[in-house]
């Protein structure tokens, strides 16, 4: 194994850059130290794309996903917000690793279900409401280059709400979500990346299938599944 490097070689930089020791992160996540080293290589590249400060800014996040730092995407915004645990507008390495750990094959199913629920809970109210679901459907369709008329989109949203909103109060709570996922396990298939050693970029595959050139890692990883018109959350 290579010697610790970069921000991990200096206590001062650890404090300034928000970096953490590989061994600490490995003890708190399903990743091995070697996998965390590979993630650090990726993190260094992403965090120096526009501003070389050891932090991933939203524009760098968008650039990695779309090759365009100005492109707006609801999925990208939501994932960035969930990765930015400290809510300070940037992603530190510890946040990067801990958030990605949810997509590890050995991460708990409960953590994956909760993360997916939070992704759709756009307003952070603890519920997925009709308009939030519709916004996500529209975002999926745009990135999948699918054109559906308003009537079809409303039908998709209404069907999903009818299936998931068990008590009929017009919103999906976490317990209803868990039951919905249990009936439709395919909803969670994109919550697991089968091999971290093979990834080029570790952002959830439900955002966008992409790669960062010359990352030093293998180019193959699980491809995203295009959105199905049968349900916005069935990948």
C-alpha cells in the first residue's frame, strides 16, 4: 500500500482542507483503506477542476457530471446537497467518502432506502409530495431525452402516489416509502455500485452515466438505467 499522502501528510492541512485519515474513514465505512486511497485520487482530481482548494464545489460537481459547470440538474443538486453534510456549500473528503459508502455493496439496506427517500424529499419536510415527485419525474425525463406530454406525466405521478401513499393523505412518509420499496425492489438497484475498484466516477448512477478522463482508475462501472415511463422511480 502506498504511503499516506496529500492532505493526510500534514495535520495543518487536515484541519484546513477538511480531510481525514484513511484508516479512520475505513473504520467508519465499508471501504477498505485501498479503496479510500482510490477515492482520494478521484477526489483530488474533482476538487482541483476549477478551484484547487481540496474541496468539491457545486460547479466542479456539475462539471464532473455534465462537462458543463453551468448546467442545472435537479438530481445533481439533490445529490450535492446530501453529500454536503455540513451545509457549507462544498464537499469535503470525509463527506465524499461517507456519502459514497451508502452505495457500497456491504452498506445496509436501511441506509440505502433512507438516502433514496431523502433524495426525493426535495424540501426536507420528511415527506415526498406530489409536486416534488413531479419535479423529479421531469428531471429524469430531461436527462433521458424522453419527451412526454403533461397528461402522461401527471398519470405517472398519480399512479406512483396511489401505490405509495397508503393512508391517502397526499404525501409519502418514510414508512410508506419503505413498504413501497419492499414491493418494488427494483427501485433500489441503482443504490449499489458493484465494484469501487472499477469506477471512474462514484456519483450515483441514477444521476448520469459519466466518466472523468485520465483519472488513473479503470473506465468500467455500472451504467445507469434510463428512466421508465411506467414509474419515475423504477430506474
